[in-house]
């Protein structure tokens, strides 16, 4: 129908031709024809649709009856199955509730297990820290035990010490195995304490004073160990020496040797106890005699000792030489001046001859020129004093030279000793101190003896210089007293007159 209307509409909308006959026919008879055609078509369509609607209605009624029958049957079936399904639903709901409660219990159990797991992890961490702390303590104890036991006991504990050391660094051992090997050392140390407390005898080896490794017996009491050799007469205190891996025997004086040998042989006897734990013997062993000590100083010691010896000889010689110089006492001076006042030159000269040395010579010269003017006599006496000074100060500059040269020689020995020391370090390295002992000894000993010579030389020079100054001061005082005590001009004139009359 819509199609027909569209065609009619299209026909009406089509432009009409103006000059054609058909066009005029279509304008005149077209609309009625089209209307007739449309009405005819609509009538036929309505007739066909009515037939179709009747057929569809009959089919729909049949289908409805069939559907109603099926619906009734389905309702009946639903009613039949409803009760079992309800029972089954209640059962499933109960199962769901049970499963939910079970899930809640499982969740609570999981939470509890998680809390317990965290507690176990914390406990494991604490235990691990305790094990590490114990391993550190055992390692520290191992180092302390190895350094504190006596050197004679090291071979006895060497195996357990090596096992404990190896356990600390072994990666293939478990913590329990490492602790077991380390605690074995602890057990051995406790057994050692029980044995050593009451004293113990055991066999071992030690270096004799001659430097040979000999077998013998040790007597250990606390930190002190005695050794008696089975191969020689070496007996003494066993101790550790620098640069030696074995115990070294330090010999004891007197009757201690027989006591130690009897103690190690019988297990009873006197036990010599050193309160210094061997340190006194070590210090005594390091002390050398004077001659050996000098030899360690090297060739520079020769000029240093020569300077010291010559300085001592000069001091002794000059001390006695200056000591023999006699000074004029006030009584001697008054006797000489009294003889001169009485015009008795012979007596004055005889009295001056009794004063030996430079003072008597000075008084002789003054008496010989007593008739001269005082200024001239003073010059004569001063000339004698100037001549006396070099004789009194003879060899004194050598003492000053010794005091100055001895430290320089000591410094020279120090430099040469240090050069030798550095040469030894270059060749042997700085690991062994024995290779450095020679150079260091030479360096220090020469300085020591240089100061030993210089300080006394300086003091001896000061003593002799002070004594020389004392003699010269006494001569000067005597000269001044002599000049002041000479007769005056009138007394001299009177003296000349008496002499001319005689």
C-alpha cells in the first residue's frame, strides 16, 4: 500500500510536458484512473489479509492449548520435585554453613600458626645470635689460651688447638660440629687447671743454654716451669725467648740445679720459685760485661776511650802538680818584710828560698829589686805571675777538648751504627730483631760512652781551672801585700845610708 502511495505521489510530483498529447490526456484522465487503481489494490489486499488472520488465529489457539497443557504438566512436575529440592537446598545451606565455620576455624588456626611461626623465628634468631656469641667467646678464649699457657705445654695442646682453629674457618661443618670441636678445647683447659694447680711432671723438649733441642722432663707449677735435660747437664727455668718456638732453659746459680734435677726425677723436693716469672733471669741474661759492652760499640770506642784515659791521667798529674805549689802565708810575708825593714836581705832571701814554686820565685825577684821603685817591683812581680799562668794551665785545654770531642765521636758512632742498621734492614728485613741488635748497640753505646767521657772531662777541667785561679789569686794577693809592706822612701834612704856606711 505504501508502495502504491509512493508511486502515486511520484506521479503527481513529476513535471508535466506542455506540448505533448499524452500529457494532456494524463492531466485530464490520470487522477481518476490512479484512484481506481489504488482502491482496487487495497480491496484485494484486505481480502488476503483477512484470510491470513483467520489462519493465524486458528494456529495460535491450537498452540495456546498445547502450551497450557505443557504448562499444567510442568506445574505438576514442579510440585512433585519441589519438596526434594527444598530438602536438598536446606542440606546444601547446612553444608555451606559448616564449610564456612570450618573456613573460619582454618583461618583462626592459620593466624595462630603465623603467630607461633613468628615466635619460632624470633627464638631461632635469638638462638643463632647466642651461637654466634658463643663462637666469638670460644674464639677469643682460644687466642687467650694459646698465648697464656706455658710455652712448654704448647706441644701437648697442639692437636686440640689446631682442631679448634680449623673448626672456626671450616665451611663444611655444621654449627654443632664447630661448637663441639671448640668446646673440646674448653674441656682440655679445665683438665689442665686441675692438673697444674697441684703441680705436674711431664716429658718434653727444650733448648739448652748451648742452643740444642734436648729431651727431658718439665716440672710445672702454676705459671712456673722447671726443666731437667736427659741428654746433658742443662737444668734451669724453662721460659719463652724471643724468636724461638720452643722453651729455652735459663740456668740458675748455686744449688738450684741439683734441687731441680731431684724434683723432676722423684716428683718431690724443693721447687725454686721466681717471683718475677723469669723476667729477672731474662734481664740478667741481657746484661753484658764491661769489656763485651765496649766491644759492641765498634771501632769508634777506641778514640773515645783514649780521650777519657788521657783526660784522667792529665787530671791526676796536674792535680798533684798544682797541689805542690806552695803559697806564701801571712807569717812568711811578714818575716820577709821584717828582714827587709831591718836591711837584712840575706835573711829575707833565705826565708823566700823556703817557699818553693812560683811564689818563692816571685818573692826572690821582688827581693832582688827591693831597692827599685814600687812600680817597677810591681811590674817584676806581675811578669813572674804571667810566666806562672801557662805552667799552671798546662794540659788543661786538652780536658776542654776531650769534653767537646767525646760527644762528637759518640755521634759519629751513632751515625755509623744507624747506617749499619739500615743496611741490615735492607738485606734481611725488619722481621728479625737479632739482625738489628749489632747496629743499634753500636749506635747507642758510642753515644753513651761519649757522654761518659765528656761530662767528667768538663767537670775535671772546671776543678783544675778553679784551682789554678786560686793559686794565681794567692800570688796576686801576696804581690799586693808585698808592695804595700815595703819600707817607705825615708826608710829606704836610711837603709841606703846604713848600707853605704857598712
